[in-house]
C-alpha cells in the first residue's frame, strides 16, 4: 500500500525492538521500560497471566503512542504515513487519529496462525518464542495472547466506529488494498 500510494512507512514493530528501548524512561514509559529492562523481555511477557498481559499491553500501547507522537512531530505535516503494526488498542489510537484514517484488518484465525507459523516476516518472533524453555508451551501461550489481542482490537474497533476490513483466502490482495485505500484516502 505504501509503495502503491507513495506513503512513508512507520513500522512500530521495528521501532519497538530497535529504537524505543533507548528512548524509554521509567517516569514517562513505565510499562515499556519495565518490559525492556527485564533480563529476558520475551520470557517476562510470556510469564504474565492473560489478564495481566492485556493490562500491560494497554499501558504499553499508550506509551507507544507517546513515542509515535514525538516522531510525528519531527516529520513534515503534509507527509503521508502508513503506520504498520503494533497498535493493539485502537480505542487509544482513535483518541489521537481521526477514525477515518484508521483501518482494522481482520483475517481468519487459521490464516493468522498460518502467518505466525510460516511467514518469513514473522520468523524472528517465532524464533524468540522457541528460544524459551518449554517452547511448545511458550508457543501455545503466545498464540493465546495473540488471540486475546485480536479480540481486543476487534471489540475496540467496533465500539469506536473504526472500519473493519475482512480478508480471507478468496480475497485478492490487490482488491483488498484498493478497498482499504479508497476508504482511508
């Protein structure tokens, strides 16, 4: 989509693991700093009970928005930007970005699981999970947390009036892209 429409890409996943850790402070970003300061941040996250993970995730999303806003302040106001990934609480995002500029992309649980298991783009995340003690249990927990985040995304998107776009195996990627771009633009 960025290539087709000339948008710059802001990759939140990349920034979360590469740029944000050095910028976080306990005073301004306590959830992220706690996570990044853990001896093994991924093991720390996987050890959380599901309800604690969702609470952590919501706090981390608010702090991620703070970092995103700092970065956006340094960009030209007219620059079109596609923010990719990492914002799993759209109700928070909708407080700072007009809903019309937010699209929720939904896929089937089977395609989501397949993406985690086989996508080269997500391989590094799967590798982190499988470095944990008892990797099969860690993988199951990871997929559970992913499903919980997906439920949160869909619920908050519906509650906030954020448009949800469904993609399945029958949906042509180019047509899907055009439908989303037509809505956002």
